[in-house]
């Protein structure tokens, strides 16, 4: 926050005719949450400190820019799951997912079927990444490999769904979840098979803390707060998305929305 204040002074943000845009990443909450979990006293402490830091920052903006002369929005890139032990203590279904063990199991199964070792490189981020060069050089049927992988995964504990992303429309996956899977897939970067775990299951990131990366509400329900210029007090009780922020800002500034924008204006904010 002190660095941000220096940037405001150094670049005279808010001092000219053009609109200035300053983004600040408040990452301490993320690091503490990963290490200790959302119900920890450490996370409570860091949020109390953040609240004080934000208060000081807004008072500084009131003084330097002028009250009501700046617009602030506060959001997050993800939520977080409860710690596994916390969930078990409260009788909630939960368990760790071990990527390396699943990679080994998949390679043993595929070797038995196709007689080529190590066809799976990894199962990071709940995606199966294959050795594409080996599959090509050995002239293997990639669709058969992916289908065998999906069939095997669907029989494993903790797996709700698995899908070959080239043919995701063939699987009986709820439409909303299917759309999220497609939106998160990039064929140049993503694994070809997507794994969806049961609620409360996640990557064995840490025994003491927690992590994120699933479709469930505890990971995808995030805050969105607006404050300042042309913002009237109110509360929104419908679903909006992170992608709605940029078109809303553009509408308030009467400018063209970004060229990659897929969101919609949150009219309750602009009105």
C-alpha cells in the first residue's frame, strides 16, 4: 500500500485530464490462507490488518485526490476450500488428491493396454497431460488412449467426472459445469483430459493449510465491492462475474470496452 501511494505521487495519478488506472495486488491474504487455512487465527489477523491498511489508503486518497473523485473496486481471483482436517472434524466429506500417485497408476494401466511406458507426463491442475511426441512417434491412437484414461478415472475414489476435452459434449456432465470446463480449456496449454473431483477433495497441497482450483462455490464465490465516484449505497443479490467488471468500468467512463471483453455491464452499479 505504501508502494501504491508512492506511485500516485510519482506519476501524479489523478492530476491530469485523462483517467488513470492503478491496480494493487494484496497477496498476503492468499499466502496466509494457503499456509494456515481460512478459519485460522492467522488469517483473521491478516484481514484485520488489511482492513486498517485500506482505511489508511482511502483516507490518503480523500486527502490527495478528493473524496468522491476516485473509483475503487475490490475483488479476488478465487475463493478457497476449508482445510481437510477441519472438514473431517465437522463431518464433511473431504480428502486429498495425490497427483503423482495418479500419474503412476494411469501409466501402469496404459502400459498394460498399449505396451508403451510413461504415456502420461503429469496430472497437474486436475488435468491429464500426455507425452504427445511419444504418442505420435509410436503411431498410437490418441483417442483410444484418452478414452481409456477417462474410463479408468471414472472408477477412482473422489472423481465426479472425467472428460476427453476434444469431445466434451458427449459426456453426461451438467451444462453449467460443462461450460466452465470449456471456458477454462486452451488446447495449446491445457491437459487433454479434465478431472472433476467430489466437493471437498483437492490437491494435496499442504497438511496444515488449503488450496483452490475447483468449480465449487467455495472456490468461485468471490467478493465484489464498489466504492467512491458515482457509487450509491446498495446491495446486489444476483449472480455477476469477474468478467463484468471491465464493461461496467467502460460504461461509467463512456468508453469502448476492451477488445477481449465477454462480460456485461452491471447496471445496478452504473445507475
